[in-house]
C-alpha cells in the first residue's frame, strides 16, 4: 500500500520526521489611522509629546465623559476598505471589549465586533515572481490603549495615556498565507497600500503598524491545526523569523506525540524563540456588548462614491500602467511602485524621455546610491530634474554612459546643473570625427611596430582604442574611435 | 437557567468585584433569576425586528478632525493616587 500524500500546492512545505508539513498563517495588523485628533476626543495624536500632554478627560475615562467620533477617522477607514477592494458596510456598530489593564482607563476598549465598518476584500502579493491573492476578512475601527513603562521604578509602573484613544484600524486577513515569505510580502504590500492611500504612515518602529501573526501547521490537505497567536511582531524581518520558529516548534511538539495549546505567544528576537504569555489567557473573555454611548455609524453610498472618486492611483494599477506606458519589465515596475515617492520621482525623470533609460537610472544609480548612504528618496541630494538632465546628455550623445556615471557622482556630491557641469569641466564626448582622426593618426604614427602586429592579430585593435581614448581624456566617442581605427589600419 | 457558584466567582473576578462566600450564594439565585427572565423574553419572535438603538430620530454625531483638547497633563493626573512627572504611577505590571 502506498501512502498517498496530497501533491504539494507550492514549494513551501517544511520537512519533518513524519513527512512534509504545511504552515498556515493569518495576520491581524493594527494600523494607526492618520488623523490630527483621536477617534473619540479632540486631543492630538502627534508622536513624542510630554507624558499625558495629549490627553483629554475622555481619553482618561473621567466619569461622565462621552465619546464623539472623528469624521476623518471614519473616512480613512472607508478609503482603506476601498483600497483593499473590500465591501464597505453602510452601517456598523461600536462595541465594548472589556478587560482590565492599567493603560486602559475605561476598563474597556471601544471596538467593532459583529458589524465592522469594512467587510471582505483582497490584496495581491508576489513572492519569487508568483502572484497570489490573499483574502481580507474585515477591517474595523477601534481605540488604541495607553503605554505602560516598567523601567522607571523598581516597584511601580508608569502609565502615559498619550496613545489612549488614538484611532486604529485592525485589518484581519484570511488564513491564506503559507510561508514566512508570503507573510512578509503581505505586510509589505499592505503597508504600501496604506501609504499610497495616506491612511496610515506604516512606521513600524514607532508602533504605528503592528502585526499579530496566527500560525498553525498541518499535513498538506488535512484540516486546519490548532493555532497560536504571536503578538506585536514589530518588523517585517521579525515576522519572517517568528513564523519559521513557531512552525518548527509546533511540528516538533506534534511529532513528539504532543498537542498544541491555543494560546498567545510573544516573539523574542534576541533569543530567536516564541514563548507563552499565560497572563493574557484568563482575560480572553471580553464580554463584548454594543456601546450604549454610541449610535450606529451610518453613511450613504454617495459618501462612499465621493471617497472612491478621490482615491489616488494604487500600486497595482500604477505598476500595470508603468509596464504599458514605459515598456518596463515587471520587476523594475514593482521596484518603482513600492513607494509612492519613488514612483513620483521616476515619473518626473521619465517625462518626455525614454522610460527604460529613466527606470535604469532611478533603480540602478539613484536607489543603489541612496541605499548605500541610508537616504530616503524624499531627501535625495540629486533631484529628478538633475537625473533627467543626465539622461538627456546621454540620449543626445553629449556624454558617454561611463562619463555619465562620473557626472552623477559630481552632481551627488556637489550639486549643480548636469549640462553646465559637462560644459565647464570639458566632459563633452568628442564626436567630431576630424578631432578623432587627428588623435588616431598620432597614435598610428607613434607606434609603427604595433601597426605591423595588429595586421596579423586584429584583436589588438583594443590597445589602439585605449590609446586614443587616453589621448582624448576619455571624451572621444568609443564607437567612432573604433570605426576610424579600423578604416585607417585597413582591418576587415 | 442555573448559574453555579463557580460561574458567579468567575464573573466577579472578570469584573474585578470582590465578593464574600455569602454574597456568592445570594448572587447564584439572583443571577439565575435574571437569566430565567431573559430566557422568557427570548420566547418573543424578534427575527424581523431591528435592534432598538435610539428612542428619538437622531444620528451619530460626528466631529471635525481638529485638535481642540489636551495639554493639561497636571489636571489629568490630579486625582491619581500616585503620580510622578505627570505619569500615572501604578503597582508594577509586567508580562
């Protein structure tokens, strides 16, 4: 009898002692809404304020305070839903999620439970050149909690409520992801979409985008295994590590005859392990009920249509357009649309110029250099106009590709107009055949022995080209030099 | 529907309400009575009825995205049993 294992659906299976395993991942991403004021109060959301400076009596949950919703937070959630090609619910309900923690003064978080503002949608991701659609389960609006600081005092914790009440979008995916790479690609793409929309800045270092990763393992084709939730994994790199480490842990337990407990775990990047957060377990009975302080959130189709009309071009559409309009390869187009500023920069360079050359310069020269120096494109020392100027000088034959790179270095470190630099520093490529002929004649006259040799060995022409280029200070058009040399030496 | 003592204690703990053994006994009967009454209400067929969220025709009030509040940290922590440098200070809570 043969053991029939379902054919692997992809190359993501993890080998174990009892055969291959499939990892199943779902993500819950908390994205801080871009807004000036909080979700239910008029206090500021700005990062880095003095302790409790951005706190109103509502955020501190003083008795008698009532929440009033911020219309911009609602609009941002709808925009995000539209960007995720999701169903927008014209009516949604705010609920209270009850638990006690010192940084949650209300004793409950205002969230949305059964009727969220946004329903099912999808995100297109790409891993190793293969596209995949990942389902979105829902998006709901909720309040952020405050922050507890434990290192200020040996016996006490310090609580700052500046974040308390800031609007979050919790974006829940379906369990459609099958590898660490897919999980990383999902969060990366989601962050790109949020940044394009301007609904969340996606800054993971500041905690403005936080991911909880649900991981389970199963034999291919088997029913879903028991999952563990890994909390607050705060970088794309850690998401990949946490998935790999947690999948391995679960496989080892099952293969040793154990079973997985459904629990919340914490990823420790230093130790490269996940560990149980047992203290959170008991609190899992949240006793949701509709918040009696808030009426249902309702809006019209017209309101949604108005927001849809004002949406910017999103990365998938932009990529398709770059490929069609500028003839770019899929990979280059993906690199350029990964950030909105990058795409804008490229478009400024490509305007009225050859798209492929522009893409080449932006990706290979500019992005390569920015990366090396740790700069963002927003604070690039070289502007799109300057890169465009260099591309123009290559296109009209004023400088060679090699000199263009030298020119880029000058513009990078000293600034200035590329055309002017070429003019004042005499970097112009010499295409004047008369001048090149003079140089060629001089080299031939000075090296009669080599002239004899090249007749027997035509590949020696390279030496002559080198001599002429040297004599011209690198400015002679190499192709013209080659042709003139061949004619004068009687080769071919 | 009968609420046993363990459930009473669990609910009390979730609500952070301290109860004595005697109170727990009394609450068993009280909570069971409330739930029985709810069971009775559930006999009414409400499938076609929207949950009532308001008694007057009013929509959810919304606010413009303008900063109108805050910058009063001293007031915020004024009633706190303990505060330091405008932080609330609470017994240590560590994961």
